[in-house]
């Protein structure tokens, strides 16, 4: 694909990709999960009135479009208290600076000041630079204590679909790419309310992040290359549906979800096996480019869940940035909202 990566970077990533994939060949296997049609679990969020949300004839995949007029997005029809949320995604190609694709969970339209959020954010780039991926964890409105990590990928995410999954349980969170765990957050008493605890909806959006997404806003979206198109398929929602409004204030967040939580805990993807943990460590060693745990300037005292590994620590500067493939990142940027504020319906089941 012309202009995606310069030859030196492309050759380096190709070699790393081959070695990495070979090292994982016996470590991972596909999850046994059932996929859904769009109308079984999702509803359009924005952009559909402009024709920027395009559903396939069998309703099993969706195209999101960003042009100079609007982006697009969709959201789950229900909120969930824990679950596995997954989709196969193909990202826009060509020049994508300033473009943001997001697959995430949030309850910001219900709990505006104390919202929870788990993110996959895909950050576009200029010619010759690869897409970057960012994960975030926010609990109880802890946006001032962002737990961001950024990574490169061992493949070109614009050429074919790859699966991205978020597992959220009462005890831990795991981010997966193609069944490879890339990040785990284990709940602890020290985290307190920073661990997501309230029901969340699932979102997928494509939008203009010109003010921050690429080199801190240095490279805005260039609409000469529009429309930008991202495709979503193999949609998975497995969890306990929950209505946060009808739930009584005194009720525990997990009430009514015990059976679902138990089933979730027994699923193969709820546990990181020794083989998968080794794969996760290899990924993080080769492809993680920023970690809040090593950002001493922003957080002089590491967060309680940070497991600072000495051999890993030496790869990071005190800004939390590494030197992987020459990609540099800003320490911290303040992000705008992904979508316009949207109110909840009377049944309060969908963040749409």
C-alpha cells in the first residue's frame, strides 16, 4: 500500500512480525465465542443520517466513515456489568493523521462526573509512520489519573481484519489483540474507586482528533484523503445486562449478575495461561512505546497496580516513552469527547 510505511520501517516491522507470530504459534488459539448481527445488540449513534454508517446486507458488519462533514459511530443497545466485548476491525488506509478510531466501553452519558471507561483507541499517522494503538482505564471519573499505554502493532491493521477484545470482570481487566493479551489490570484495594465498577455501554466511533491524536495536534486531518473508512465485523457482547437507573442506590453493582459473572470467570479468555503470559510479555517488550507506570514526570509516585520490572524500566525515559522504531509520543494530552453528549432514554438501557 503506497505511502503507508517507509521501506526501512516496513522491513523492520516485517522481520519483527514474523518472529513474533512464530513465537506465538503454540501460545494462543481462537476464542470460542458467538458473534451477533448488528440489530441484535447495537444501534446507530451518529453519522447514520449522513450515510456515514453503512451496514452490510446480512447485518453482520458495519462500515464507519469520516468525511469533512461528520464522523460516525454506533453503541450497544444495553449497558453491561462486566463482560467480554469484542470486534474484528480494519482501519483506514493511506494518510490518516488526526484520525481516531475507538472501540471502548463507557457510562459517561449516565454518570457524567464519575464515569468509568475502558478504551482501545487507534491513532492515525502521516505517510511513512504506522498506526499506533492506545489503551486507557478510567474509574469513577479518574480522568486526571490517566492510565494510558501506547503500542505499535506487529501487522498492518489496514490490510485485513484483526480482533480486539476487552475483558472486564469484578477482579481484573484484560485487553486482547487476536487472542494475544497485551495488558492486564488486576483490581486491588489500593486502586479504590479508580477500578471501573458501574455498568457500561459499548461504543465504536470514527472521528476527527486533529487537536491531539498525531504529534499532539501538529498534523490535523487532511480531508484531501477522505473519506476515511473503518470496518467492524464479528461483533461479540457477552455479559450481564444492567440498568443503572432502575438499580437502587443501595444495591451492590454486581447484584443480579452472579450467574453471569461465574460463567464469565470460567471462560478460557478470563485466565491468562503461562503461555499467554509469556506472549504478553514478549509483546510489551517489543511494541509498547509509552506506559504511565514509567512516566515519572507525570506521576513521581507509581500507581499501586504498577508492577515495575527493572529489565523493562531501562527501556523507558522518565517521560514514560520508549525508543521503539523511533516513534516519539507526547507525555499527556487532554482529549475531547469522542461524540456529542447524548442523553439516556426513559428505559436507560442504551447510551444512544
